C-alpha cells in the first residue's frame, strides 16, 4: 500500500526522512476507495478492525467485510437523502458502526462530523445550526438519545435521526435494519475533488465557542507520517490508540495512517477507564503498539505491571498534552520502552514528533514532520534562536501542506486571524534546543510574564506533578503591581493530603518547585480545589481560572 503513495518507504535518519519523504497525491483521492477497497482486493482476509467491549463481546472485521459493510452503509445513507457535501454528525463513542459510517460518508462525498457522546442538548443544537447538519447517527443509548431528542425542536436543518440501537425511539431510523436491507451500493457519478471538505471537527473550545475545523479529502494522506513513521506500524502491527471517536485523535490513531500502513486497529469499547483493563487488553490480545495521552500513562505506571505479560508491546507513543519527564523515566524503567512524543492540532496532522530513528529526549516533542515547514516566531515576528521561546508556526507560502486544514468553516475572519501572509499560527509556544528538538511551553495566552521572565505553565506543572500530594494542577498568572504577574497554582490534592495543614503544605510545595526547576518559577499563590475546570474533551480551561481570579480583583 505504501508504495502507492511513496517512492521511498524506509528511512534511517532524520536527514534521510527530510530529503526523501514525499507523498504522491492521486487525483480525486478517496480513502474509502483508494485504501479500504484496495486492501479488500489485495488482502481480503486480513483483519482490519479487532473490536471488543467491556461486556466481553468481540468482533473481527476483515478488509473484505469492511468494504461490504461500508458499501451497504453508504447505500443506506443515500436512501436517506445524503449526498455530496451533506453534513452528518456521528455520535458513536467507540462503537464499530463509527468505522462503517465515516468510510461510507467518504465514499459518497459527504462530510463527516464526529462528535463526543458527552455533548448536551444545548451543545448539539449549537453544532446542528452552525454547520446546517442534515443527519445525526448516534449510539442507541438512553442518555445520548435524550440529548439528541432535546435538540430536535431547535435544529431545523436536521432531516434524519438514526440510532444504532438497542434503543430506537419514535422518529429515529434503525441503523442495523437499514444497512441490512440496503440496495447494492452505486458509486456516485461524479467523484470528489481533492479540495472538497470531507471531515469537520468542532474544537474543544478552551477559550471560547468551538471552531469548525474543515479538512479536505487528502487529509488522510497527511497521516502517513503519523501511522507509518511515528506509530512505527506495519502489516503485522496490532495498534491501540486510546481515544473516543468524537475527537480528532481517533482518526489520528484508529483509522487513516494505521490502515495505510496495513496494521490492524484494536478498539476497546468501554464505559469507564480502568488502567488495569488496558493492561489486560494488551496481555490478552497481544497488542504491539500503544498511543495515549500522558494522563493514561500516569495511571498505568501506578499499577503493578509485573502482574501482566506485556511482552507483545513493542512501541509506545504519546500525545494530547505535554509529557512530564518523570512519566517517561518511570515507564521506561518498568517496561524498557521509551515513550515517543508527538505534537499536532485538530487543524493539522502530526506536526512535530520523535521518530523511530531518533533518541528521545524526555519532555521534548521531537522535530518537525518534513511535510510541514515549521518555525518559531517571537512576538515581534522574527525567528526565535536556540533556547528562545516563540510561537510554533507553519509556513505555507509554497502551498498548503498535506494535512493542514482547509479553513474554519463559514468563518473567513477567524481563518484569516490564524492563517495569513503565508503563515499559519498555531497559538502554541515552544523553544528549540541546539539539536533542533522542540520543547512545549504552553498556549500563547497561557504564558506568564513575571519580573521580565516568560514562564510556561507546563514546566511548573511538571515540577509540581512530581510531588505525591498533587493529583492534578493548573498554572496561571495573576496580576501583581510589582512583578506584572505572579505564578498561581490551582491544585487537586491526593486523598491522603486533604486533611494536612495547608499553610505548611503550601510552603512544602513552593520549596519543592524551587528545587526541581528554576527558583523564580515557583508559585507564589496556591489554591486547593476539588476539581479543575475542563472542556468536554478533558482539557484544562485555564482561561476560566484566570477569569475567576480577575473577577476577584
């Protein structure tokens, strides 16, 4: 498969990768036809999807079966009036119907909008009306269905509601029955263009209303670097990415790059995350590759790993938030596996990463993916030098890189604010060392300016997280007449520390940060809370903490 898209498929160094990695983009590329259906023809019995859930149900789907199911699903969607450019929301958790539905939508040229099952009725209404969504396909569970039903009176664009079951409310179509009874699929007469929109995500909205990030049909090819050269997958790999299908990380790790590599995607459909269950899955199914956010690895290393046979696990990658070096070191000590960090956004594919031929530096994101012309720009617009902080930007004067988003849908002003004069501004701040490795600092709005110093939240959070009293924390800046801003830590304590003397604990934590990192970075203000404000995707809303502090002034 890779040979269809790359002239050279094996790389031995970053220099080799930079010079010789080039993706050949076919005209009218469609992931459904050009990857899934090709695999179905060339390796029909190869398992594409290994799916199991927390009730012990298990299904393996070969590429031949996947082609059949996605064709039937596409035909069913066509019978419901869905065609080229129509927007369809998928609220399918980790149900295997997600893979049937998203590939079917690709095949008919429609636009898939994956969404999390944590959306409320109000959230669904906002998305329906912002995107003029025509159909919703959702898991047939009471809570999800109730939220969708709450949205119906306020969503005039939505014409069809489809439930996968087991509950099929009045007014909802039965997905299983519809797919089973669908007529033979007829491929659309007019193929999609490469720059047509195929996929949209609503961002998690850490600083405001969610944005609609639109990707074109070539976007899956941008994930060749993700699946083949960051996850390091091949046709013998069984890969698990821990992510709900409502978030962009799902197509990063559970679909595009993995199937281009010929790997089998492993899906564990569960209601509640239990680290012991993940370890059990790795043991029982002989999973070879794992990708998860640092939070998951923090939980895994607290388990007794000696109770599990993890010998099948060969490679682990990490993304979603910056990696605390202490997690890297502990996981390596317990398993012998080095966590390979990567960075990207909903708007991009993998942008910066630690690739297999590199020696990882714990806490560093790695180096740029050669698909992107990445740079660091200081506030005055000049390039940042070694060890200087700057905003991560992508130069696009030579054309839109493969994998970069097309636009913020229906919002040219917002698109222009982030992407203008041949530069896309990520809004993330980092610094680069003498070896060219990038180190994450924080979002532009999160960087704290105190007494002439620029302090990134992540470095202080990393220091605090090495103390056993701290379960979670968020670092923000609060106004100060003398220093401009001072560092504030909002902390969720471990249970055994909740009843200790808080004044002494504050001094202990402050001194701990002074020892672990530069003394000027220590939090002069510490607040203990039961929980941190977060988006529905689990990202900390530091802006909410800042706004609350500003209202106190």
